[in-house]
């Protein structure tokens, strides 16, 4: 993952092909873009992808916080 999104993403943001492709390439794990883009092409709800990505971002923030301790 090469970038960090600083504002929230909603499924309607990904209606545009370029936006969906950018999201897939920039923010998903290497094995995920194929499935994500197939779901985008089929017109499926992309909210679960966004929610999973946001959870990953929150976990990364939590783990890099100075007070975080591994259990």
C-alpha cells in the first residue's frame, strides 16, 4: 500500500472506473484487486471492501501508537 487516505471513502466515490481501479491498486492487498474489480464490474455493493480497509487502517494506527503493547 503506497498511500494513506486521510478522508473517509464511500461506495459512491468508487462508481468511476478510474477511482475504483486506483482504490484497488493503491489500497488493497496484492491478492484482492481481481475480486474487488469483478464485484465493481458486476455493480455489487463495495461498502464491505471499504469497511474492511478502514478497519485495517484503524488497526495499523492502533499498533503504531506509542502506548500500544502487544498482548
